[in-house]
C-alpha cells in the first residue's frame, strides 16, 4: 500500500510532460507492431522456400493481412524472386521500426531527465525553506545525496521496469549454445556482428565520451551551488535570498538536464544500430541457409526454420540487456527519503506571524526567555532589554548559549519559554521575511560564494544596488583598497568560500555586505576573534562605522572588543549570571573579572 501511495504521488511529476509520454508510447507501440509484422513476413518466405504458395490459402486474419500487404509483390512461379522481394520488404520494415525505436527512446530519455529535474528542483526548493534545526540535525552530505542521488534513483519508479539482467543474460547464453548445436557455421556468420558493430560504434562512443565529460562538469557546478547553500543557509535565510539561490540552482540544474537529453539522443542510437546490423546478419543467414537447403542440400528446412526463429527470439533479451537494470525496492526507498524532505513543514507553513515588522523605534526585549534543543535546556530565564543605538555584548565559555541566544532574534529558533518583543510586540507576531529583513549578521565564519566581489557584497538582491552603492559600502568597510588590487577588481571571482582572500579581507567584505543593506538590528558573532592584531584593527575600524545608530548584539571571545559596550551579559550554562558595563563588572569582581584577568595575563605573556 505504501509503494502504491508513493507511486501515485510521483505521477504528479509526469503530468507536465504528458506530450513526451504520449510520443514515447506511440513510438513504442508502432515499433512493436512493425516488429510483429516483420516476424510474420517469415511465413511467405518459408512457404516459397518449400515450394508452397507464398501466401497461405487459409482465411485467417494473418493470411488476409499478408495478402493485402505484399500479395501483389510476389510471383508464385519465381521462387528466388519472391524470396528477394520478401527480404527487401523485411529490410524496409526493420529500418522503419528501428527509426521508431530511436524516436521513442529519445522521448523516453527526455521524459526521464525532465521528471528527474522537476523532482530535484522541488526537493531543493522545499529544502531551502525548512527550519534551521533540520540542517543542524542532518549531515550536509546526506542532504546533498537526497537532492541529487535519490532523485536520480527515484526516476526508475516513473519509467518502465525492465526484465532482470541475469535472466536475460541466461537466455542469451542458452540461445547461443543452441545455435552452435544446430549450425556452427551459421552461428559464426551471426557472430560477425561483433567486430562490425564495434567499428560502427566507435565514432558514436567518442562523441558520447565528450558529452559525458561535459555532463560531469555540469554536475559538479550543480553540486557546488548546492553545497554552498547548505553550508551558508543561515546567511541565505538572514538576507532572504531563497529566491535568488533557487534561480542559481535551477539554472545549473536545467543546463545539466539539457545536456543529459542531448547525450541520450546519441546514446539511444546504439540499440537501433545494433539491431539493424543484427538484422543484416539474420538476412545473410537466411540467404546462405536457403542456398544450403535448396542448392547444396546440406541443411534441412526444419533446421533452418528453427535457427532463424531462435535468432529472432534472441533479439528481445539482447534489447533488454541494453537497458540499465533497476531494483524497484531501492527506488521506493529513495522516494521515501525524498518525501521525508518534501513532507517536512517549511518555515512559511510553521510561521504564524501576520504583521509586517516595522523598523525598531525603541527596544528589543527578552522576557524570561528559555530554549531547549531536543529536550536539553540551552537557555534558562534570560531577561534584558537592548535599546536602539546601544551595544549589548554576550560573553562566557563555549557552550554557554551565546550563539543560540542571538539566533532567537531572527527566529532561526523559537523560544520554548518566555518571549522576545520588538517595541512591545512579540516577534512571533511578525512575518519571518519582514523580521529577518531588519537583521544583519556578521559572523566569525564568513560565508562567501564562488562569485564576483560585487555579487558577494550585494548578495541575494542582484540589481537592487548600484555599483556606486556597492563601492561606498566597501570603502566604509575598509575593503575598497584591497578589492581594486584584485585581478579584475570588483568583478574578480573569489573562488569557493572566498579562499583567495585572507581572514581579515573576508570579514571586511561581510561588513560591507551588512552596511549595504543597512539593517537596523545587527548581530556580530565573534567577528574579529580569529584575526591577527593588524587585521583586527582594520576590521574594528569598519565595525565602529557599522554600529552607528543600530541596535547591536555582540558575541565576544576577546573581552577587549566589548569594553565600550553599553551592557555586557555573562552567560554560564544558559543563564545570565552577571550583567552591567565593563567597569561595573570589574568592580563586582566576579566571573567577568576573572575572565578579564586571565586574558590580560595571557596577553602579557
């Protein structure tokens, strides 16, 4: 029952491509009809061979069909002439039939690829919109595999399953053994097809190899976009760039699918070429065998009939072996993994906000906020108020809950107790896009994409900002000087995760990005902790410009960076244990005082 339900759900991806499916079915049915007709043409051939009337005199549907199709082309008095005519008709039928086979196969390949593309895009589109905890629970490689590998396996459920490869291989071997037992000479003639086929297929195989190399590049590009987004999903969500990333991915996905369809067009030529060549060999066997029966009389007619019948029967398992064997249960398992993603509720589905968040006029307040992750408490009864134009800093040991606390502001997570208010209104009342539009984030792990400097600074909103605005933001972030020294300046492609730049340069680009969108609420998540002293000085100057007039939250590893904060909260195991200014906390001689002393003594050493 579960398999049937999964199959019905997957049928929805077939409906947009009904034309391809109809063409594939029509081509396949027509080819099958011609194949049956070709086999029926053996009847007049064998009758003429044994001196009987070419067309049976019985009034069966088959006799009537043969009489209407080729009766007028045959001369009962000319046996070899009749044989030659039947052979010619047979060749024409097989050529047309294989043309239809290629046509149906090409449409089927396009159908498979486009259904796979639509399924892949749907999973990716949905994945981007899932809540952040999904990405924290799942391994990135698993998510990548579901989007790319599982969708590829699942397509087998929307196409015809073929006979098992082992069964067909056994049939082929059995037929070959029997053919040798009847006539090893005719069998050798039949097997001449192998070297001839290899010679004919070499140009096609070279073209396919080139096509597959290009496809691997396209596949790698698609994988790169996906991995970048999975790794930088927090930034994507913070900047509301889901639609932008969707366009990047669907563009790469479409390029890959078009390439696959083009390669399949040539790939499907191999089966018709194989069968056409096999048909020429079969015709040669018929002709040579006929001479052995009629002229040399070294072979009985019944043996020839059996030999030819087996050769024709051999075609079906050979054709089946050219198809990739599929295992239905494996495809169903892959589909189940995909629907675990597609059935998971998105942030939009979970969002109960109905009000567009206005820019904060006064304050953001935490009122008895608690948060637990998988039942494990992370924050406990946190309360404080951050007013506009002030800096609120969070310090404490690793695992104290600092990053989780700031993640609650743009609602990457929802509080499990208490509430967070924006000018007195619970943030859960605001729609997620409008709330996140107010928040900018600069973190220690700066996320840069394999794109130009300009695109990275104006991330997620191409065309919204002018070049002059991008440059002004870069100047304010102390980034303009090193940008213009890059090979192509603002048009330099940075490489994956910005590996061409130093840590300080990456941080300044992140600050320029935040300055450009001008968020009223700013979160600095240990933005300078990994930098050397000189880089920190340059970045800190840019940070000072970024702070002006905003509600700022700072997670600090180096306490020297928060000396001028308006309030400092010391967290320990999810609780605020101290709160005040730098001077007040030093005078209190508590945890902050001890941390300050440890860092000061370490700096002296």
